[in-house]
């Protein structure tokens, strides 16, 4: 499936304004706006709470215990990008730490999403360079085997093409394909305004049962109320 | 085992003063006071540190990927309740987020304990509405299949009846059956006062070996000391 | 493999100055300085972020659901020690809580590393007594079966002898054998100064590809660049 | 929740004819006939393939690493019973092996379901004494702490009362409450005869789409067919 | 990422002769011949040992706890196909059992690969209809929410397009993209003949160290031999 | 902790007669005879049922995704040895397959125990070369980074020195240190003869409660019998 030993340069990216606006909605709203697809597995967790980012995906395919291609990827980063790193087999090693974060940040990257481990989390937290990873591990890696940069990768169970929009926050990481970024933004926007209204009603004590008109379908499905 | 498609209303609850006082002791002390039973599995974790709550259980049985019954449960909440949600098969989806939390809070709920996933954790943290869950996931759910409300449920490996007292904090979640709430409170209270005394001694450098009189039983069990 | 029912007293310890200086480098640097060995599995996590400690290992072998030997270990603690507790079979129970932490702290211990569970995490956080554990659980333990103190133990997959140096922080826990503490310190120190230089270059936008001279070996390995 | 240190004798059992007939349907059919509830988690697996049993539950509550109460339970076994053992915290130790199996078999037990570990699996396979367990482990247990026999227990996430019917096979373990055994048998029987008919049709090439009349609801739900 | 609610008909398939010949090499050889990519995660396991199949992928996207789309997929099966089913979120329910297997077999399917659970494993074993799944569970599913058929899916971490070749055996499941089937077959064939030769030498006692010429590179890497 | 890049030759081994006799007792009995220590974690499972082996440990330390040192180890094997392979970080790749098994077998090895993955399991089953591993995976490995041979390693949480006796069967893998092999054999032998007697009594219907004299200590611990 994967092409090994290649680096695609000058990839097409999603309009950065759209990418930025998608990020403001957060992963849950974007995931709904996508039709509830595109979410990475919840085993990918942020290394510190409160980060919320979005950007164009620069993708990397790593070999287990080997972070060589992250150095190759650094050169392909443009301001506003989010690096997405898959690994060819499960590995919790700390592929990424303070030095690479310094380099990625200098290149303009906003975050890393990696289906492996990460280290130097205190330094990364101080740098405010967020990472979503499967593990935290002090164990470093070698630089011996080729992978690829900017090929389509599967990360956290989601397919990511270079130039797709990545939206990541405390709830997880979602990937919006480049071709669906604009309609997803429109759908997210519509969804959000609905939510503001609903929130106000619910805060005032209105029940979702009434607000969503659920009583009839629940009765039709056979729900019975019993007084104790 | 479970009755599907029913909502029990007007359930008997534990005296709210007892429920509140149990909460002040925390899950570890209450668990000991219960005779070391009633604890949910440690895979249920709080979404933010520092929350400590107690209250009467309103129970919910959910189907995987479906949060319909949480809306039904909202109507059954009374001030001071803690909602406890079991799922009929393992599922990490985000069954609960900001909108439901707004509604639950408006109804007077203090917390949610759910053997599934939760989302909008940043908003929930700002709302100070604590959730103990198995996972955090941006993935939302459908509203298609009935479960039940206020039937006995197994959540996190513990059996919870509606009206039982739930005590939850950073150490986990414990369920105190309604009929044992008063004696458990008495036992917790006694245990606590013992602990204050012990803490002072240990802080002063007294060894547990001496304070608990362990040297003799250890020797009887055959413990040998060897100088290197 | 393990000797059961013994306590070794007056164990040889690593020079405390060396132990302290190793801690300042953190687990990732020390692990690299060791030749990338000696790290415990990443399933051992700190109960609160930001702690960074080092010290001489006092080792404990526990039986599942039984913390008797932690009381025995307390007497063997000297100021600056880190207690390392293995368990003879996987168990997430809360072997350690506020009372033991008070005692350990009074004896001069700096931290606990345990391949089991821990409880009272809010109190431990307030005490600033850090614990690296596999789980957090309110469930307490009995005191019925002997283990040992200050025998070599396997904790988190790493072999730890009493008097080895333990370095623990947000990235994990590494064990430096007593006989390798001094050369590891030298290697870590050298590595660190290199890192400072590299960090400055990378922050200035220099690529690792150039700084590490990777372009040639990558080409030799067959890496191809393709313009889209 | 659990009462510790008690043994209930002379428990009420389900009619053995009903229990036996339920077993013949297997866990999947019985689970459906129950309304898709009562199934234990799929982490409980048989130690060898092909066993299919049913019987009245004799329940046991064990402490981690301690099999004392299995010896107490042996005396309460009557011919045709299935022993169901819960543990107060997660433990993979081998609580049960050849000697206990010999005793259980001599008392007439048909199987063991245990939320812990099991050992001597080769001998148990030769004895044809099936066990559904969470793990296989050579590690034995102590006999030091009381649990209970014939109290309601939560095993594999399912609530089991003594005298409930347990149905176990390669697909898992389901618990049928005593009071629902007869109607569940009727429902299973009806379901089974339907299945025979369906199987014949499907084997002849009829599609489920047509047999179940799914084409219309699928179209109503919006399913679109696209020719490539 | 995924398109929901669509069924692609008349998908392009890989030449059945090539698909069949790839299967004869087994997953390990094919994976190597692909350049060590395309393998599904090892959490997908066969329900019985010894099955070895290959065929064209018919892909299915399922919703958790819902097997509606497997019925839709049945109609798209042609003789020699292997059905590959992804699920939009982790779910161990038994999506597939004897009735569907009867239907799939009648349509000519050779196997199912599913990132969910499977049931009726004894019947499937007797039918010799192999399934690679993440779990075995008696729990059935509902038919309420649309997914899709014959869209590209991520299953077990591997991207599968309809018409790709699936090779599955006791070692796991590998996906060969349609466009790479012929060159992969050639590479596998070459690799295999090399292996026969090597096997004979190794069986005669020749060391891999000598046969592969490893002694020099090992020495160059610094390997030292020490006599005890 | 680990010395990297070394091969110890001519290691001391345990008397092969003792090693063989230990194997006949099986892992559970040997583990008990050791004082219930030395067992590897139950996550190491045999690739086929029914194998029972013992032999002297030849140890290997591997790097993740790299099986180079298994080739180095082959040369150090003597008839009757069992190879024990640890990995420096968690990795499920298939480090070992048919070719290496052919070589190991030609050298006289009886089995492999590996804290990683294994492949070609059908061929290994036909060869009757048993492997205890953490995973089965078709994914092969590279040969790029040094480890070591015949240094002490931690495998499955147990410390193994070269020349220790490994006993492995369906219940798991236990390591008997060379210096304790003779007394462990004596203890196992004594334990076994006791077991034969006990088995006969239990088969005749005698209860463990009576045979082990448990009724009095149970009553002393407070066990109460209640007639329903």
C-alpha cells in the first residue's frame, strides 16, 4: 500500500483561512459536520490539556523505533502545517522530543500527531508545541531505515492525505479531506449556530425530550414509564 | 438480565445529608468503610483532576453508539443526583458533551459516571461538570435504540441501583447501596478520625511497623533481616 | 528467581551527589547516555505532571493486593531514596496512599515507583510526593503475605538492584546501575552540552538534515524527491 | 455492595430440564432470546474449543490472588451446576487447576466461569472440564482472605444470582435469571425454528435483502447505488 | 473521509488467477514482497487455525453494533471475493454469524475480514468459512444506521480499496493494491524460490551468519565475542 | 542496565538431566516449587496447544523491528537449549519464522520464548518447533542494530540468565535460576507425589475443606453459613 523511500514536495494544500476556521469549531463539531467520519482512534491523546489547533497535513511514514523521516519532513513544513506521522508497526518509542519540536516550530509547524510515542513532554509543554500521541516514552529512536514523506498514510485508523486539514483538541483528532474542507466548514458553521440556541434553552431547563421532539418516537419505539 | 425500554420514575433516594457527608470522605475511605467492595474498575477516570462529588444515582442503560436514553434520563434528575450510565457492549464513543451537560446541570445533576466515552472535555471543565468515563472521544452518537432508565445496572464492574450513593473523586468511583449508606457513613467517620491520629504519628517519624504492631506477625510469618 | 521473606539492611548506595546530578538531566537524556537501555515501560505514569526526581533505589517485592512489605520498606529508607516496588503478579490495587506517603516522606524518601496502583492522589499531589504507577485505584490492600525488601526486582520490565539510581520525570522512569552511575553522568553531561548547541541552531531554522549531515546517507539509502 | 464472609446454602435453582434445554441453543441464540442482554464481556474465553454447557450458577466471590472460597464453594455444588467466580479486583492468577477440577467434577459441576486466570489447561482439556476465564497463568494463589459463596456477583460485567442459568460455548457466556428461564427458553425455541428456515433459503442463494424485506427501508434511509 | 450511504456496483477486480496465486504464498511472503507494507494489525485473528485464503476485496463500512450493511454487501459478492468490513468506531459485537456465512458462501465468498466481532464460531468452523476478527462475541447487532459498500476503507490500520487482493492466513491479513498485484506476485515468487534454497542449507546446519554474510557487518557495527 | 553489542560464548549451563526432569513437572508445579516466583507474564502464549519443553536458556536482546541478533544467537545454541529473546521496547513484529526455526532446530534448540511477535505459525506447527510469544504477526524485521547474546535479560517480566532452566507449557513459561535447579527439582518432585494422593481423594468425593483442614481456619476468619 505504502510507497517507501519517497518525499513529495510542493504538495497542494487547503486554503489556510478555511483550515483555520475549521479549527475554531473543534474536533467534535467538525466530526459531526463531516457526517461522523474521519476521526482518529481515541488512543491518540494530547500531551497537555487545552491545546486546540488546525492546519494542513504534512504526512510522514515512520519505521518502528526510527525517526529518520521526521528530520526529512521538517524541510517540507510550511507555516501553519500540522505534521501527521504514521508508523509501519505499533511502537511506543519517543520518536519526537524537544530538539525536533524546536526545528518544527522554527519551520512554522503548529503541532504533531503521531501514532507512536513522544518525549520531553515538559519541555514541549513549556514551548506550547502540542503533540497528540499514543504514548509518552523517554526511549529515543535510531535513524536507519527509510519511510516516506507526503504520501497518504493511515494514522489512528484514519486515512490522511497531505494537504488535508487536521483539527485537534482535547477531544481528539479529525481529518478533513482537502476536497471537503469548504462544505465541511459550512456545515460546521450551521451546526454551531444551532448549538448556541439549543444551549440557551437547555440551560433554562427545557428538556431535550421536548426540544428535539423525542417523546413521540420514544413512545413509538415502545418506551414505558413506571411509577415506583 | 436487563429490562429494556422502561423508565422508573419517583425512585427512592438516599437521604441527601448522608449522601453529601459520604462524599466528603472520598472514595478510598468509603471503599474501606464498605468492607472493600463496591468500587468501579480503575479504567473509569475523571476528565479533569480535583473533582470530588457524591449524590444519588440515577441509572441509565445505553446501547453502543446511541445516547438516546441520556435525554430520557435528564427528566428524571433531581438536584444532587449523579447520573450513572452503563452500555450494553464496550464502546468508547462520546455519548455525552456540552449540550447534555448544560441540561443535566440545569436539572441539578452533580456529575456523570459513564462506562463509555465523553466529549467536549474543555467545555465540561469550564462548566465544572465532572465526568468519570472510560474514554474521551469526539465521536458522537445516534438516537435509534431503546435502553432504560432507573433499572439496576452494572457500571465499571459494580452493581448500581437507582438511589444508591455514588462517591467519586480522583481515586475512582464507589457505589454505596441505599440500605448501607448510614452504617457506611458511621464506619467512614470512625476510620477517618483514626487516620488523623495515625498521620500525625507517621509524620513525626513513627514507623508503621511499630504503630500497627507488625514486627511480631512479620517475624511469625518468617521475615528475616540480613545485614549487607 | 526472587528470594521471599528477606530484608537486606545497610545496602550499598550510589554517591548522592551523582544521583542528584543524574536527576537534573531527566529520564530521556539519561536513557540515551546509558546506550538506550534501562527504561521502564511507558505504562508507568506519574500521578501529577511536572515532578522530576532522582535517588537511590530501595526495592520492594509485593504480593498482589497486599502492601505489607511497604511498611517494612519504610524502615530501610534513608534521605534521598526512591522506593521501587514490584508486584509478583499484575494488580492495579491502590497499594500506597496518604498515610504511607506521610511516613515515607518523614523518612526522607523522594518518590515511589510502583508496578501496581496508587490512591489518595489528591493528597499526594498536595504533599508533593510523586508516584509513578500503573494505575490509580481507591481499592486498598491487605497485610497477609510476605514479600521482600532490597532484593533485585523487575519493575516495569527493568531490572533494579537496591542502590541503583532511579531518574523519573514526565517522560518515564530509568534505572542506572550503581556501577554505571559515574560514566553515565559523564555521558549525559556531554550529551546535554551538545543539545544546547543544536537547539540554538534548530531554533534559528537550520535543518537537522544539514546539521546532522543526513542528506548523503538518505540519498545512499535510496530516498527520492518528487515534485508534485 | 458485596456481603463478605458468608455462604448461602440450599439456594433455589432453576429447573434442570429448562437449564439443559437452554444450553442446547447456545449463547448467541439465548442472548437474542433474552432481548440482547445478560452476556458477559468477550474477554472471557474458553480454554479449549468446542465445549458447550449450561447449568445452575453457584456463585463465588474471590479476593485477588486467593482461591480459598473455591474450596468452600465445592461443597455447595450439586450435579449439573456451573460455578461462576468473580474477583474483587482484576487478577490473572491461576485460581483454578487440575485438583480443584477433579473435586468440582466429583461433585457434579459441569464447568467454571471465572473473571480471573486458570491453570493446568492441558489436564483440564483431557478431563473435559471446560473453563471460561480471562487468562491462563501457571501462577497459583494463597488461601488467606474470605470472600463469599452464593451471593449475587458481577462476573464479566454481568450480574449473576445463584440459581440463574449459565449458558456457555465458543461464543461466550450468557446468564439467564431464574425467573426468566422459561420464557427465554420459549423465545429461543421460536427463534431457532425461524433460523432453520432462513438458513435453507440463504443457502439456496436468496439474499437477506429480499428475505428480510430490507430494500425498502434501506432506500428510505437514503442508500444509493452507483455503477462504476 | 468516508462517503456514507452508497453502494458501488460492478467494481473493477484483480485478475482471479493472480489473486489465487498470491494466496498460495501466504501473508508473510506477500508482505515482504510488497516492501513490508499493507499488513493489518495483529489484533485481527482467525477464528480457527489453518485457514489460508485470498481473493478480491468487497469492502463494507459498518456502524458500531449494526450489521445492516453486511446484508447489502452480500448482493455485491462474486465467486472468489473476500469481504473486508471496517467499523466507524471500535466495537466487539458479533456482527457476523452462521446465517450471514451461509449467504456469503452461497454467493461465492471465501472469507470475511472484520475489524469487529464474530459469533457462531463453531458453526463457521464446521462450514469452513474462515473469519479474521478482533473479537468473538455472542452479542448480535441491530439494523438501523447506514454505512457503505465498496468504498475505500481502513481495516486493521490498512487501507483497502474494493478489488484489491486480500491474502489471509494464520499469520494475519495483508492487502495488495490492485495495481501492484502482478509485480507483487513476481516478487513473491522470486522470494519463495530463494527461501527453498535457504531452508535446505539451514536444515543442514549452515548458519545464517555465514549464509547471509553477516559476520563482517556485525563486526563493523562493533559486535564483540567474549568467552566465559 | 543491558550491555549492548556483546556475545558471551561457552556459558555455564544447568545439568541437562535436571533441566529435562524439571520440564516433566510443567510450569505450574515448578512455579510453586520455586516459592511462586520466576513466572513470565501470561501475555506470552504458545503458538499451538500441547507443547511442553524445558532446556537451558540462551538469551538474546533484540531491538524493536530488528532480528539480527537471532542469527547471532543461532551459533551459540547447543542441543537442548531454549532461546529466550527480550526486546528493548514493546514490538509485535514477527521476529522469528520458518527459516530461523529450521536453523535453530538444526542446532538442537527445543523452543523459542520471545517478548515480541512470531510468524509462519503453520509451518512452525508442522515442524513441531514451539514458540511462546506476545503476538503473531506476518510483519518481518530488518537487520540493522546490535543487541546482545547471553547477557541477563528481562523477558515477560522475569529475569533470565543464560544457563537458567526454562520450563514452558500451555500454562506459561517459568525460569529456574541455575543455582536453584536442583533444590527446585526436589521440591517439585515432593509436591507432585502429594498431588497424586490428593487427586485420588478429591476424585472420590472428599472435599478440600476436609482434606486440607480448612473448616477451622475459615470459621476463625469469621465465615458464616446461612440456609436459604
